[in-house]
C-alpha cells in the first residue's frame, strides 16, 4: 500500500524543519557511541564504587565484556500503575544473569498521580514533574556504566519524561517495560454518572467514594483511555515496547514473560552485539509521526499534544500542533474507548487492540513501516499477539477482523473519518481541541464569555445557579508560567451537567484538561498564555466568543479587542505551599505550550 500523501507531506516537512538540529543530535550520539563500552573508560576506583554492592556480579562487571543494563524505575506503591514495578528489578537482574549479563538499578525517578492531585495545589507541580523525571533519569544514567537502559514507568508525565531522557542518552538502546492496566471495575460511564450526581447534590460523599473505590480497585493503570494508556499505545507504536506488551494485566504469567523477554531484548541490542539499536535512531521523525497517527486513530489524550513536541525536541526533532491537525484530517478514528465510548482498555485489547489497529493503519498507508524498533524488524512485527504456549513466549499473527466492532473498527469503516485532535487559531491565539467525543452539533459554539481565574470560582458560580444561558467559560492564568498548567479535570462534571441541561457551553483555557476531558468542547493550551499578556488576558465578561472546531478557529467577536490592555492577576498564592516554592525557576523559564511547555528542551 502506497503511503498516504498527507502522511508523507507532514513527515517530510518535519524532516526539513528539523534538519539542522537533528543532524547535530545524530552527530552527538554517534560520537558518544564511538567511545565503545563506557565502563572501559572509567578508572579502577570509579568502577569499584559502582560495583561494590553487586556481590556475585562484581567479576562480570569488572571485566566489562558482558552488557550491563541500567534500570531507571518510577516505582512507588501509592500509584496503582507503578506498584507492580517493585518486583521488576529482581526479575530483570536474574534474567540478565541467566543471559550472561548484569543489571543494576541506575536510579529512581518521581512519579506523581494526577488522579490524586486533581483540583489540589499539588497539581501545579504535575507538568513540571515531567522535566524533573527527565533530569532525574539523566542523573541516574550519568554514572556512564550502562550498555542499555530499561525504563519502568507508565503514567501521565512519567513516560514522556523517561523518553526525553532516553533520547538525551540516545547512544544507548532503550526498552520500556510496562506493568499493564488494572482489571476492569465499575464501568466508567457509571462512575461519571455518580460524579455528576454528586456535583448536583443528588448523592452524598459516601456514594461518590464507593463508586470511585469500585472503579480504581487494584494494581495497574486506570482503565479509561486517558494519558497513561495513551502513553502505552505510543511506546508500542513508536517501537519502544515489545509487540503486544501495552495492555496485558499486571501480575499474570504473560506479563512476567514479557518482562523477561524485554530484558533479553535489551541485552541483545547493545553495541556489544550484532544488532545495535540505539534509542536515538529508534526515536526518529517517522516514529514520532507514527505516534501522532496512533493518537488520532485511538482518540488519545490531549496531554500528548504537549508531551510529543517535548519528547521530539530531546531527539532534535521539531513538531508543531499543525502537524497534529493535518494528520487528524486523514487518520480515521478507529476506537471507542472511554471517554469516547463505554469500553475500557481491557475491552479494547480483547477486541483486537493495538495489533489489529496497527495492521489496519499499515494496510491503509497511514503508518511508516520502515522504522527502527526494539524488535528485529519494523512496525509489521507489532501486528502480532504475545502468547504463552507450554510456558514459552511466542508471537502469533493477530486476527485481521475486529472481535467487537462497537469498540474497534477497520480503517475503511471507522467511527469517524478523521482523528480526535484539531488545532485552533484566531485572535485569541493558538489552541487545540479534542473532538472525538464531542457531538457534531457542538463542534461550533458561539456564546458570551464568562471569565474566571481559577476552576474553584467556576464551581462556586455553578453552585450559585449563575449559569442559566449559553456560555463560553474562560479559565485563564492557568498556563505553565502562571501556575504550572494544572489539569482542570475538576470542571468536567460541572460543564457536563450544564450541557445536559440543554445549554450550549464550551471551555476556553490556557490550562490543561485530562485525557478524559469528555463531551464538552474545550479549547485548551491557549497560547500565548495570560501570564505572558496573551490575547486571552484581554477577554471580558460578555464578549462574544466563537469556537469553531470544524473551521479550526477561535475568535473573539468584539470591537476594539486587539487594542485592549491585558489584565494581570495576583499569582502569589501559586508560589508557595506543597512544594511550589521549589519550582519558581521552572515557572520563570518554561517554554510555551505550542512547543511542549518544557524547561529542559
């Protein structure tokens, strides 16, 4: 199948746009690789410090002839998705020994949960934690003792931060080993219904707590298709997972077998062997285009419109939000997973999952097959399912027919002809919108603005009964420079209730929404942000705002708008408490949302 013309055009312009920075990056990692096994260049005292606690592995490490794998782990037991990683290092070390290699935990990285910090001050550290993770992984790998790295991480900022580190250390191979999603619990639509009932006072906190605990009930990622599971899709379609690894439940024999196989593969692809696959070569322009295509085809998280540009910049590649929009126009929406449908990721996986979806996209000319992956071949390797037969892990061709067409459909007969993310431009700046869950008759909202400076004020106005007509709710001073760009997921029940009451409502914000932002049209990541004096800071209550997702525009229909003086806000309350004091430098130096809102790249 010939490649789609738009796919080729977007890929080629990214290559052109990135030519100088990518060439410089590849030169850097080539020079790093030329030095050979890094441990050979360490002094004896340096090495003795590195191996002192390694027991029976000391001799193999000192000889330096066998691969040594560095493990970077985001383990903690507060996050359900990261709790299974507690046992991974021991399994990885044992697997490495059996293969004649060694493995060490190079270091840990923080892993915070947006689900815990939603609507709390800690959420203002969330986006910045991605760059802290990249920095922490950089510190771990700076000991320069490793021939490959295994990355253990799953959720919202953890995977992007680890990819940024893997790209920075692009001369060594990288394998990402996931833990998988938790088993299915309370259906997501029922959980959402109880949340809305609580927002309107129909049920009490005891009913809300019972519903939440029945939904989030075990180890693994949350089962809706938010940022965490979008990350797992990305790692597979970009070639950093083993085929079929993303959505196998934790603590199962197949999950363990995939962890063992991933460790063996990390050993096989070092520069000491004959199949050297450095991370910087895996993470090329085509891989990032494939990642965007996967995001569109699955209706993935809006947060990845921030993370993918930041991840790409770490590899010398420049992605723009228009690249997302142009790919969205040609990539069909093939999956309906909550919040875009009733199914969860376990149902998606059972219906055929990524193996089916990748095969369909390849056959439609919508993915690059000729990318380097951690497997022995290209992306066609990912059209297979891992299976345990007689205790041995094998991969078999995946079914070419969806097992449930209410969840997963072929590219020729999708749920929608276009993908889930669009870019918006106009006199309010640039923004993105996720439309895969938004009804067609709500793609265009034109209504008076009601302007707020935090989400609590929106909730208070709702409880006071102030929303009685069509409204564009504007929440500004929520960008990275203002307060770290927290997710405003706490607004979802409120806005959903207003929409269910028959009002035409939309959200416009320079902040973020969750990957589960749902059915209310939301123009997010507005840039320039209010804290930089962007146009959103000139909005006033009553201004007519038109959000047109079909035309890709975000306009203020008010005379004299461009000549207004931007308002300012007292942001001092965002500067202290729950660790926010430590991140003042980040707020002052962070880049715009359009380039990933990053501090380090």
